[in-house]
């Protein structure tokens, strides 16, 4: 869990980019529809995510991918985090990776 955002046992419904932000809409285990926003995203990788059951959101600040992407766009890596969402049933199965400054929930 990061910033009180839990995707455990959720189903990813939609991913969209609006300006520099990535919006991820999902249905939680209570069948409530929620959206989180990855703020100032500079990288997105989606693998078999739509309609997939998600595990929790993890965050890393020292992954090599952050440094590589930031170097290419000439941005300081210290401003960014790597957010990962894995399958609820198999933590070896990555669903989504996003490099962004932060993530927050829409309430």
C-alpha cells in the first residue's frame, strides 16, 4: 500500500493518459469503482492488465529504469518513482509499470 491506495483484489478496468498524467480506473473487491492518478508520468508499460485482478501497488525509488528514462529526457531521477502493479495471483506476473512523480486517489 502506498499513500493509502490499495489495489488488492481489484480489477483494472481502464488506463488512459490525459496530458502528463496516467489515470487508472479499477473496481475494488467491494465492487466500488475508483481511479488513481499517476502524476507527471514519463513512462508506462502495460502487460495484460485490462480486466486482470491486481495485487497491491509497490513503489521503488532506486530502480535502474528510473535513471535510464530520466537520463534520456534530462530530468533529475530523484523527482521520480517506479510504481508497479502485479497480478493478484502471481507476483511474477507484472501488469503495469509507471514512472511518475507520485500517485494519488480521486475521491
